[in-house]
C-alpha cells in the first residue's frame, strides 16, 4: 500500500446492464465508458465517478461548464440571513410521517406516541393525482384528518405559496415531478415542500423553481451527482434537490419575469411535452447551454435512468432513423478535419444481409456504386467484433479506402451523443488514414 505518485491514475470501467449476456455470467466493456482518471481528479472532484458511471465524457464537460458559472442553488432561496441552522427548516423540508411502531412517547407530553396533529386539522391534503398538474387545485382536495403524526413538522412548512417536489420521478416522464400550490396544503413524506410565503414575490418564485426543477436539466443533474438516485435507489434525496443550480431570481429583468409567467401559464393550460420542451430550452439558456448540450442531456436520460423502461430502451434495436442520425452526426463532426486537407468524409450505414448483433458503418470518402459493390470487407470486422467482449471495433481498410466501424446493435450505442464520441476517437486515432496522410 503506497500513496500514488503525482499523475498516477486508473481506467474507470462502467459495464452496462445487458440482460442476455449478464444472465449467462458475462459482461461487456464499453469503449466509450472506460476513461482514464487520475487520482488527483478523484480527490478534487469526487463526483467524477458518478458522472462517468451514468453519463460520458460529454456529460462531464457540460457539468464542468455549468459549475464554472458559480450559480446559486435552490437551497439558497431558503437560507436564512442569521446563522441559525434550524431556522431554514421551518420553510423547507420533508412532509409529515404517519404514526409508526417507533413513534416515541415524549416527556411533558400526553403519554401518547407521536405528537398531536390538531394544528394541521382541516387543511387540504395533497395527493398523487393532484400532483399530475403543475398547479395544485387545493379547493378540490380532501381535508387532513389524522389525530396524531410521528414527529412534529413546523406549521410554516405548509404555508402557500409553495413548491412541491415528488421524491420519486415517474419512470416515463424523464423529469422530476414538481408543482405549485398557491394556498396552504399538507403533504406527507413522499414530497418535499418549499414555502415562499415570506418572499416578496413568492408566487412567481415558486413558479420559476417548479419549471427549473421539472426540467430535463434538473433530472440530469440529479442523475449524475446524487449519491442515491441512479446508484442504489430510485428516489431523489432532498439534498440533491437543494443543490440544483439556480440562476438568481432577483437578477431577472421584467422581460424575464414575463417569460416565467407565460411559460408557466402554458404548462397550466396544456401540461404537454411540447410545453415542457419550451421550458427545457429556456432553462438550458439560463444555464448558458446550447441546443447541442440539451441533446446530450436528453440522450443520457433516455438510456441511463435507473428505470426498467430506460434499460429496455437502451438494449433495444436502433431504428433506421436513429442509425441515419448517428451517421449524419458522425459526418458533421468529422467535416472540419476533412476540410483542412480539402477532402470529404462520409459515414454511411452498411446494409447487412441479416439481423446481426452488430451494426456496421463505412467511414471515408464518398464511395461510388462500383466501390460499394467491390468492397465487401466488412465481414472481417464482424469476425473480430464477435471475438471480443467490446461494444465497438474500428478497422482501417486501405484497399477499400475507408474505415469500418462496427458497433453493438443496441439503441444506446447509436445516439447522436455516441456519434460525437466516436468522431473524437477517430480524430485522435485514425485521422491521418482518413485524410490520406498515412505514411507521409
């Protein structure tokens, strides 16, 4: 046992779930998830392991850019000006818990387990159905009627207006479920609540934060940084919600505030994926992220969330459109390298004679029909691919004047984000061959 010297590192491998292979006791090493990490990186940024476990190098780059902005967090809006740690929990925290076997009989109490819940009596009680809308209609809710609860919760926690967050994201939505209640409402331990009654513009603040927390960017942040979600549990701890970066509400100008109102009103009226898509684009712009970055985030959520639906989607066959998009993105990413040498590089899918566990792409100068008929060397790369427990094989072919790329025929390896990672590896390892510079 020795301390690693300066610059020491290791290769961090994150095998993906692959039911058919795992069921027989095997696993596969993903070429795009076997990064070299130095010991210093882990010490300085311990979150790097979780980011690369659930994401890729592209996600790490987005995270680093986001963190470099030094933004406030959701928690900062509830941080008290006075250094009293318990003060903040009067307005933000977990909901109440029902009586349980472990409920204590308190000294100076009434010799009954738990505490009296009379101070919450007859308040509207939040339920799962009410959270399906982004604005909770408290008038339609049943009334709280429990006589006792496990532990006391401050009455201020249930004051409206408030932000309400469901701790378990729905598997199909790829979002954290967040909603706004303008009036007082009681909620249980399934939810986190943030009361903004003391804020001078509380109604608008909670609308802003509901859209921020409900955006794809927020779920992506939770997925790649949480110590629980996406690692051992399917729930998001409040600490992770608290740490979501939040551009300062007080810095918004009148046009920004009007944008908050219009986006939220659109969600109230429609609550559709199209309306949420506009919110995603707006939140990304607040973070200084590009549409390309949002595409990477979407790919990561689609295939890497810890839900059965995501695992199935990741292992499914890619559609013809997904393969076409992969090739188009790969060609676009390689174009700047080709232009430097006055050449063109195209990525074209190879039509295979049968459904195989591999998909093949020809990367090189645009071939003629005669070239395609003459060059049938792709079976050799499939033989190599079948012999190795990998997800990707590249083979330069000087006779065909191209590079053959074989990838495992699973949707997670044919996204636009994966195409960008492949383009990087080609640029680093095979660019001289592709540009006709080999041997010069």
